[in-house]
C-alpha cells in the first residue's frame, strides 16, 4: 500500500509556514498571506492557507517556492521538520522500503 502522509498530514511545511506567519511583527493574518501569494501569481485564499497550516492540503513545488520567497527563507528551511536526522551529514534522505 502506498502511503503519502506523515502523521496524518498532507505536508510537512505547514507547521513552519504557521510559525513563520505568526513570528512576523505585526502578525500576518492568513488572509494577508493569501494576498501576498496572489501577488506572486499563486491563487490561494484564506481557507487554503488554513488547510495548508493544518496539514490537510498538499503544497505544490511552485507554492513552496512562493512561500519561501515571501518569508525570505530557503525551501529547505520550510521542509525541515522534527524528522530531520541531525547526525546525518548527507543531504539525501534515506528511504526505506518495506515489503
């Protein structure tokens, strides 16, 4: 069976996007972030931002690039998660296949 979710989430960048949005002073609303995404040519509304942050919506590579540009961070930063293995210097993620 194919599993494309991590802990029942459809993305791993939503938590980072939420944290970064809340860390901006003054705080950026979901609607303001959606407006910024639309200026980047990405058609997202407030509800889509909410679903991304909650992990209920997939994030495309183009959307990820726009989020990174808005927050002035790398895509790698948005993709870092608690699953990162700090002892592994290899940037490639080890993939295990269970049969």
